[in-house]
C-alpha cells in the first residue's frame, strides 16, 4: 500500500499538505508494523436519543437491526454528546474535542447579535484527515444539508462528500455504490449521516410484519408528523398547562416510526457490507449527534438546552472480527470516539500532541448549549434562550452553569430525570464543580483562536439553504 499518497484534504488548506507529507509515511510504516489498517464505517443517526432504541431497553421494537448489531458489538450504556445540536456535536465527533475547544457553535458577536453558527476552523485536524494522511480513501454520505456541509467545515479530509437528503435506504445505496467502485487494496473510511429521525420524521409505511409491531402512520385527513410536532411545540412554549398526553403520544409515535424506517435502511447497509465481504473485519461505529425533547423540561425538539434527553445518545462499536457483544458501563463522551477509532483502526495515524485526546486530562465530561437556533431566538419566548449553558459531569453529579445565573446541580444516580435541583442543598459540591468547570473553560479560551468566518453563498445557494433549514424546522414561524 502506498501510504504516502494523500487523499481528500481540502484544497483550501495549504498548511496541511506539507505537514501530511512530512509525517504520513512515518505513520503508515507504523501501521504496517502493527496489524494492518482496518476499514472504518462511522454512522451518525441524526437526532436519535438512546432511550428510544429497543437495544437500550425501549418497550417498542423500534430497531431490530440495531438490536442484532448490538448483540455482536460493544454497547456503551452511558454515552453523551457534547452539545444538543448538530454542528458542534459532529465537530466533536470528528476532532475529539469538546465544543469550547473546537469553536464550531453559535456565538454572540461583539455587537450583541447571535450568530447562528461558526464553522469548524481549517486548522483543526479531523478523523478523516488523519486517516487520509495514513493512506485511507475517505467518503461521506450526509443527509443533513443544513449544518453538516462544506460551508460548516465538516468536509475536511473527505475526498468525496455527498450532501443530499434522502431516506435511509437511498443513503445506504450511495455508500455501497462508492465502496463497490473504489480502487481495491487501500483501506477506507465511510461516514454516513441519516436524517430519518429528524423533523419532519420519516413516517413512510413499513412492511406488514413490521407495521403490525408499531403505530400506524398518520391517516389521510389526520395531522401529519410536522403538524403534530408543531402543535406540541407551540403548546409547550406558549401555554402554562402541560400538553395533553395524546398530543405528546402522537409525536412519539411518529418519531418511533421514523426510527423503524431508519433501522430498515441500516439493515440494507449492513447486508450490503456482508455481501461484499466487508462487514466482519471492519470497525463499525454507530452513534447519534444528539437526542430530542418531547415536552420534558418544557422543551420540544433539540438545540436548546443540556438535559439528558438531548445529550444521551447510543454508542455501539463493533470491533474488527468481533462476534460477541459486551455492555460497557463506564460513561463516554462523543469527544472520545475519534481517538477510540484511531486506536482501533490505525494507531499510528494519531498525530502527536493532544489531538483526539477527548475527555482525557479534563476533570469530567462536558456539554454546552450556546443560545439556540434563530427561530427560537426570535419567537415570543426568546428571552428564555438568550443564555449560554455549560454542563460538567463528574461521577454521579451533573452541574449546569448558566450565564443568567440559574445554575443547576443534579445527582443522576438518584434523579436521572433531572427533576430536583440540588444547587442550594448541596452548595459545597456545587461550588467545587463550578470551580473545576470555570478553570477548564478558561483553559479552553486561552488555548484556541477565534471563530472562523462562514464563506459567502451565491443567491441560489442561499435560497437552497434557507429552504432546507425551513423544512427541518430551524427557521420560520410555527402558526
């Protein structure tokens, strides 16, 4: 294998070329001295909370394909995202850094306006870049066009980046077609992002044997998935009384149907890998970027706060040759996953220094929410989200530092629903954790440069982006 060949670094990054050429050969020689580099499949189930997967104990059989996959993989019981929305969580997954270090997030501008998103900075090193420098072919098939795209810097390191929103079966087909057409003899990384469980929810009819196990899709004349979600959204944010249980259940039913459709598309991918003889020896990682609220904590959808419904995500890892499943209890952050993958697939592809260090060396796992998307900031309840929220996990405690002074502390061992704020009753513990959190955030602030600027879009591209963001619920009114 000619490991000095570099594949997929973005041409706008001239500094990377010299660095890659200088170290790629050394990395790959290391890989050859170790076991051969392993092929890698990285799958993000956009907007999938762990507790709605049947392999995580959900009562409905939403994910039989993932259940079977989990039976031969490592299932991490407590995996958490670094943010409750797509851009910062994907950036953490790719760089091994929490959002306060990589900077791809919303932010307040010097004049006081809220910028919806700052892209991942070009100088950040991604998983795809590290593997491309080590001789891997890299391809991405991404259904989330709004925030996982070249404009946000998340294409860094991918030689092919297909950014089209299709249902899960078509996304799987595209990836399999690329695997079938690529040059043999080189290791590869394929990344897939599936959007079926994101608004507007894929409630397509299921095969009869599956349909009998799950709620029926909305019938003609009934509110569709979008209308049901909008009704819950407006009730939760505009009214004082809790939403009727049947209103919540309609949204949950549609979400579960979307998960079932997503699961079917994953089955198509896994079957295709097996038919091509690529499944058994590959490293396959299945996770999510964040979860979804269904009225918990007076929230609906995501991107607004750092409670567990939006941060607890599935993480299933099938290591090369693995047949027997394991259940791993130790908590893990999404920022840990890139380092885990490099260690498993090609350890010498990990750069020197603190790249892909994940949560190691920090005093706990972190998550953060910076304001919200523009739709939430401009609505009648906008004051609620004019704040920054940082969460620190240490052992069973979770501290939420809030820029408006409304801090929170929870003992997740006894209160997993985060219903009893202990910040006053456990003031000593809260103060200790607050000190840790503030020191770490200060360290991050001094260790990184400012936010990257978004590239300008043509009028046609801007119109297409606005259409995508409207359809996925990030902009526009709900009336």
